[in-house]
C-alpha cells in the first residue's frame, strides 16, 4: 500500500518508515509526487494536520498521513503552540537561493532565542510538546484516524 506523507522532511520520513517497517506500507514524501506544502492557517494542531493530509490526498489520490506539532509553554499561556515553527520571523534574502535545511536551522535558532528571551524572568518554565497525527484514506474521508 502506498501512503503519501504530507511533509518533505527527510527525518520525519525515516522515523515513520521505521514505524511502518514490515507492514507493507510504502511511505512517499509529497514533494516526490510534485505536491506543494499546504497552508497551515488554523489555530489547532488537529485542524492543521488534517488540512495537510487532505491537501496531499487531493493532489495524489492516495491515502495520506500528516502531523502538526509544537511547544506549549505554561508561562506563555500555551504559546508558541501551533506557530512554534515560525515563532520568530526570519526573513530570507530576496533573490538568493538558500538551502532549505539552512533556512530551517536559522528559523529554529531564532525561535529558540525568542523563547528564551520571553522566559528570561519566568519562575515556571514548564512546557509540553504537543503532536497530532492524522491518517486519511482519501481527501474526503469523513472519519480520519487522529492520534494526539
């Protein structure tokens, strides 16, 4: 069975392939099938994961799996939450082709710096990493499998 991963993250693909090993599932990153990244405009992890899975399934006609995750910090009222990946804004230089992983690392560094700055005076730094995983049989699947 072929399943499209609604992500282009090679590390995520490797992790999920290890989980699906021996089950007869061929997991393929959406970019390998010409699928662009989906928008993530929603305020919850489940809505964003479902939007990504539906986007990949609609573009390929295949079942899809997607996730959305983030860091939820108690002292910040649950922030950065669903905006964790873009908590700090990093602007790429216009007209300069940058390696995706270099840009991602730059964004991660900026996110971490902002988070530490916001928590500088916090006595309580408790946080949790939230992750929602969604699997659908097709773009219009009325009953997606959701794991939180």
